[in-house]
């Protein structure tokens, strides 16, 4: 095995398992939360919201893009992350985790936008959307930690 | 003798080689099984999550009716925390709904804080071409805190707007109610209000409604009472049952 080969594999070992599992758990929570919002939107049943405002947020024009509920995009987003983390665990190919570390920026930008919409435009808060925003921020932090661990190891 | 020994060591070597191959194969199979187990558990996990969510959402409507819980966006008359919750799925353009309109008004007046009356839209668009617009108009008035006033005007004058230019007439009602007309016009066409009416409609579909009006009393779908006294009796019985 040449030196260059060794150095390309070395960073793989440097990503703490805890970080990977945190990714796995956070993306699963996000997926569960987004699926719940999507199902509620499609079935039109009222929310079990512990703070007033879920309905205002979900019934607003910002809750859909065309005919697609934004929550459904959230489901796809979290599912991609979850599958890629599992793919990384399975194959140990650095590509998967590197991709996620960059991909989480999409979720962060979307979350900032939705927080802005809730606080300043609709002026109502949806608990489930806040959970999703929280998860996106956590995923972003995990993404930074992955990139950092990569830099340390290389 | 030497030849035999040679053969034995050769055999030994061969055996070792074979066992090594076998071990390698076993490791390979183990690895494949591990991978299969990983992906199968992922599929099971995701499916279970979807199943749990759909199950909880699917069960929510009857549960929500049975538990008397009312959503934030529901229009409620009377006491929304009352033990008796009467939910009506109604269409502003249906003649039977107009028939029940004064009865409900009277019931709410008579029972006061003992009941909460919830109005939900169920516009039968194909049969009643202005029903949805009427629902949007009531919601748009609701944006300016005049839902019930508009609701009453729409029902009281059903004959006037059913056969004529309904939108123009609803704007007249809005003027009469001193609403901000520009806002009202904008709200009628807003996605938010259309979604609200559609959400009500979809929740009705989920509850198995196919006609209007349909009433749910504490979560139980009731047969439409023939007159005020019958309606009152049904509510009284429920009050007794709950006390």
C-alpha cells in the first residue's frame, strides 16, 4: 500500500462514531417530524399544537411551493441525509459523509427562511416547524464538526 | 516414509488453505448478511415511522371529535371548553343548511356556556357554484373578526346571492359590515383562506361526510334532527350522559 493510499484512508477513521450516530438520530427525528407535518397537511386534520399558531403557519401560502407542501421537501431532505449516513456506515466511503456535511447547508438556509417567515411575516409559530428548524441547525453543526475532523485528520 | 511425510504436510497445507478459504468465505457471507441486516433495518425503521405517523394522523379526526378538542383555526360559538361540542359541516349554498341555521343560533343561545358550536366548511362545489366563494368570504370577514356576522348574512340572504353575481353581493355585505374592502378582496383570493376551507373540506371527507349539513355531537355523527325540540333533546341527553 502506497503512502498516498494510506493518507486517503486515514481520515475515515478519524470521524468519531458518536458524530455519525448523532447524524443518524437527528436526521431520523427530522424525517419523523416532517412526515407528521406532511401527513397532517394532506389529510387536513387539525394539529395537536402546544403553542397557538400551527394552523396559521400550515395554512399560509409559505407552506407550499406550487402544490407541493414544503414539509414534503423536508421529508425528502432528511431521508437523503439518513440514507447517506447509513450508506457511509455500510461502505465507509468518505464521499457520503462529505456530501452530507455540505448538503446540510440547504437545510440551514431553508430553516432560517422559515423562522423569518414565522416570526416576521405570519407572526405565528408552529411547534413542529420549530422542531424541524432545530434539527436542521443541529445537522449543520454536525456537518461543521465532520469537516473539522477531516481537516484535523488530514 | 519420507514420501508419506511429504504427502501429509502437503495435505496439511492443503487443509489449512482450504480452511482459510472457508473462513474467508464465511467472513464474506457474514459481511453480506451484516449489510443486508443494516439496510433491512433501515427500510423497517423508515416504514415503521411512516406507519406510526399515518396511523396517528388517521385516527386523529374521530379522536379529536370524541375528545372535543378544537383546532386553533376553528370558528367556535359558545364555550369552546364546554363538555358538549357540536360540530357542523356545512355548505352556505345548501338549502338544508339554511334550515338548520336558525336552529343552531337558538341552541347556542339557549345552552349558552354549556355547549361549543363549531362551524366547518364543506362546500359541495359541483352542485353549488358559489358555495366555495361564500366560504372564502366568511373566512375573509373572519380575518377582520367578523366571521359570524358574515356567516349570518350569507345564510340569511342565500336566495339573493345564489342565483346572481355572488362576489359582488359578498363585497356589499363586507361594506355593510364596515370591513376594509381592499383587504377583504385580497383575502378572498388568498391561498391561506383557500387552504383553510380546503382543509375543512378534507377533514369532512376523512370523517366520511357526503352530504350537508352533517353534525357531530361529542365526536358521534348524529342523524339530522327534524326540528328544534328533537335537536334540544339530543343535546340534553348528551349532557345527562356526561354529567
